[in-house]
């Protein structure tokens, strides 16, 4: 264990130490899109690339054995991070998107019947929506939606209201990537267990931030991405109940996932390899393990407290700017470290572009949640998302930059237009 100290943490992230424009050091508030990576992750990937860039499971030579060992160790590291024992239930995928698609294409296709329903929430990322739309069309399933409140909270009442006897799966995010909303997962699990409904948790945003207790919740499926939790792109995880994985057909076929192949038939390999066709993201999985070890070295409550203080500060600073509206829950204690907002004077894309000139990286758009933005009555939002390496000082600088951008827009708006001046 290592006590959490933000300056020491910042020293571990090489990408933080650069100016993105002359005199403008990077302020990175785009961790919900992808997080920065600590040195240990860079080094883990580099060591794989430079020293033992070998394929796994097949070779009998030293480098292949080393790669295989590191890759399978990475699986153990994921299980240990999730607090679970059976690492054969940890399937490496390319990311959350592939993990959810796998469940849709394999489990939903084989286990659900026409007329069955899948319950989602209005908060969901396109990757926890479009795969279900596809399988619903193909199989004649119904998609049902738990409605959110005007401030984007998801309450049990709404989930119960959307429930029918035909709901076989609840697929819900652990944290909205726009509003930071934290759905009541423990209550959802209780309800699902009582009613014999399966649950998939999209943990892409929830897992990197604190207290998502997978062991205690014990959902049927969990999906997450390496690159949002301090690891590299190209690797993610599907963690699922053993009996489900055993019954599920592979969603992708090819090498490694088979034990015996004839001209016209094949026999599947054991878990987890049955679901890992082809050469897996070896270096990426190894580097993901380094990321999880990095994060796990800090007391989780200290990291969570730091991120909470960042969010509280962000709500305070952004809340002081006239015309700025934070979308989603107003109480920072009830959400994850994400502040999305709109500003009367400026389109989110303009905000993002102008903030970039101040060295501040945020994201603008619909953040792959078009139905959520439609529900909130806005075409787009600007999103500042925070991680353990951010500071309240950086948030002050975001506030100052937004103030100056707002002043600029107001000056422009109050100037007569050339056409008006001629009249
Ligand atoms: N779900 C949520 C809540 C997300 O924020 C994201 C990434 N923005 C995804 C799913 C998809 O993750 P990936 O693109 O890494 O597959």
C-alpha cells in the first residue's frame, strides 16, 4: 500500500508533464474518454514490445513461455482487482464494446426467446444500447427503458415501472459517462435476484472510480475497458458467471478457442480461451494488469475522497459562472467525478476548442449517448471528467478559462453586427 498523495501521483504520469501550447501546460479533463497512463503501464507495454514480443499458448520457446505467463498473470490480476477467485471467468476482449456485443451475440441470441424483454436505462452509452437493438430485431425481443428524472437520476421506482414478466436481462451502466449518475446497483441486483433476471453492468466508467464492489454485487456480466482505467487501448474484459459462459456459444471463432478441429467440426476449448479466438491483445493485457496494480496500491477510500473533492470543487466553480448549467444530479455527493455542462453563450464544441487554447482538454458532443441528450433536451454538452491525477488548482484554471471565454462571447454579442451598423 502507498498513501495517496496527488503530487506524487502526478509525477507517475509522463503525459502530464508537457505544454500543449506555448506556455500552456496540459490540464487533462478527458479521462472519461480515455485516462492517462502511469509509467508502470508504459513500461509494462514497452517491455513486452521490446523484450518478449511473442505469441501466447503455442510456443515452447522462452519468449513465448514468458509472454504466456505474463498474459495469464494479467488475468489473475484482473480477478484480484475485481475481488473474485475464478480467473477463468475473466475473458479478455478489445474493450467494453466488444464485451457487451459478445453477451448480445452469444448469450442473448441463444438464451432469449421472441417476446422476451431487455431492460435498459435512458442513461446508456450507445455500446450498451445498439448491440441490444440488433439482437432485439433479429430475435423479436422487446427493449424497455427505465426513465430518468429531469436531473438524470435513475431511481428504483423507474426500474420497477419498466419491469414486466418478460424482462430477462437488465443492462445498466455503473456510472453515466455524461452525468456521472450512479444507478442503485445493489437494489437492482436484489430486485433481479428476486425475479430471476440476469444483470449486465457496464463498468466502463464505474470501475475506475472507487467503490464498485463486483464481488458483493455479483452480477451475471461485467464489461469494462482497459484504457479508461489507466491501461492501454485495445484491451477490455468480460467477466461473467461460469455457468452462463459454459452454456454460451463462442461469439467469435478461429484459432486458440478450439481443442480439436476436423474438416467440418470443431470442439471448443475450456474457459476462458473458448471466448478468445485469435491472437489476444497480449502486451495490452499485461499493461492493463500493471494499471490495476498501480490503482490498487492506493487505499480506495483515499482515491475516492480525492476524486470527490475534485467534483465538489468543480460543481462550486462551475456553479458560479452565470449561464452555465451542469447537466445531471446537482449534488456532487450523489455522482461520479464527471461534470457535463452547457453554457448559454457558446456551443459545447466552441467551448472545447477555446478551452484547448488554454491547455484544457475536455470533450464536447453527445458522448455516444444521443437518446440521453434527447431526453435532457440538449443536442450536445461539454464534459469535464476527473481522475486521481487532477487537482483543484486545475479546476480553478478551468473556471477562469470559462469566465474569459464567456466574456469574449458577451463582448461579441453586444457589438452591433455589420448589417445592424449600416442601418
Ligand atoms: N460504456 C460507457 C459508460 C462508456 O463511457 C464507454 C466509453 N465512452 C463505453 C461503454 C465504451 O467503451 P469502449 O469504447 O472502450 O469500448
